[in-house]
């Protein structure tokens, strides 16, 4: 009995990886072995990047809140400590948006916790 090889599945698997390699430079986009390695590495970077994005945004929000708090003679840590002590449930994303785009509303919060 002749050997049976599932060419349909293996070709589909390769096409899927080569589709992910679209836009890569040189042999990375059309040579199976090179593209497979490049796509695997790219997916690792994408996974890491999704985690780093969360860290970067939190750091940005903290910087913006700190800048807004310093305009009202408070440090970031003092402001957040007082906000938490008073039970105001605003997260850093909202506070940063208020500090940047709505300084009057941010000042009202600062005055409330002082």
C-alpha cells in the first residue's frame, strides 16, 4: 500500500504562516523555513508587547496625574493616598484624563481631598 501524505493540511499550514509573514522583507516573506522562524519571533514580540503596553500606559497616567497634582502643591503619592483614604473610586486612567483635558474637574477633586 502506498504511503499516504496529507498534502492539503500541510499546505494549508504553510499558507497560514506565509500569510502572517506578508510584508516582511526578503526571504522572510516567501521561503517557508525562514518565514516560519520570523513569524514565530514576531508572535513572541506581539505577546510581550501587549503586556508592555499596559505598563507603559499606567506609567503615562501616573506622570500626568503627578504633573496635575504638583500644580496644586501635592505630590502624586500624597494625592493618591488621600483619594484612597476618602474612598473616591476613580482609576488612574480617568484621573489622568481629568488632569490633562478637564483641569477644573481635577482641581475640584484635589480640593475635595485636601
